[in-house]
């Protein structure tokens, strides 16, 4: 069977990790234990994937997902309606967050623990740049009628003749999940490597895993056959 795997490291950025020291001001949307995934992510980056891609949230300060941009709304607990800019009849509710990963700020940088030099040249995808639209997935936003912003990631993977997509990064229950689901939707065999991610809501991760599997995504471990085959595939 043809096996041409890709690794996608999702949003391993300073604002999604607890600050490394008391002097840092980033970590506004810190995922519990987020920084701890670095050894696993770097181990995977050392394996012979056909392509290695990273993604970054790269928001304008006016982004719709920031609770600060909505009167009387609170981060984590409140929601806002996101409307398709090209079709006002299509909308959905999105959870609101603290201001995070604003373009050009220290919080938007990839964490220094990440061996970013192993990412393919020119393969860092910046997402969430439209202030009107939430974009968890690095493939495209949630709108379908018509399709909204498309990063070109699916085409990049097809051009590289990728068959299998392995996803790690932050956060497991949001951007990692959306990335893996869209990879499966696009016809790739899709895997989330559990040691290489952490969820925002730990108590909901079991339910999230079940939903991923229903969407055709396999949640695997570093000891699973799906990861071990990378050691000897090439």
C-alpha cells in the first residue's frame, strides 16, 4: 500500500502555552500542559515525513472570536454569532476567547521549544486573518455556501501525493480536531497523536475522541502501529 505521510503541527504558539517564566506576558489562552508536548512533537519532526507543516493563529485585534470585541461578553462562557460574509443566511455560534495570537505580537510566535527548523521551508500556514470569521481548521473556515477562506492546504497535500496526515499541536478539542476532521473529509487517512496534543477542556476530551472517530479520524499513541510504521517506512 502506498504510504506518503504528512505531519501538521497546529498552533504551537506562545499564547496557547503557559508562560515559560514569570517575566513573560503571553499565554493569554494557555492550554493546561500545552508546553509539555514539545518533546513528542520534536520527535515526530525527526521522522521521515514527506512534508512537515506548521500552522499559526494570526488574528487581527478586531477578531470576532475575542470576547473583548463584544459588549458584556465573557471569555470561555459566552458565544457570538458568526455570519458568512458571502451569504447572510449561513451562520453559526462560536465560543468566545481571550485576546490571543494577535498578528506580530510575542504571543503569536511559535514556542522556542519547537524545532521549527525541521518544518518545510515556506510551510507555515497563518489562519484566522479575516476579523469576521472564526477559522479553527488550517484547511478552510466552516462556511460551505459558498466555501469561505481556503488556505490551499488540501491542494498542497495532494500535490505532494500525501496519503496519511498526522496531526499534533494545540488545542486538541478545537484546532487540532478541526484539522484532523478536515483532513479526513478531504480523503486522507487522518490521525491525531495523543501525546502530541492537549485539550482546552480536559473533561470533554473523551467525548471529543468519540466524535473524531465518527468523522473517520483515528486517535493513536506513539506506540501504536500507525506511528511505529514511520520508523521503518523509508
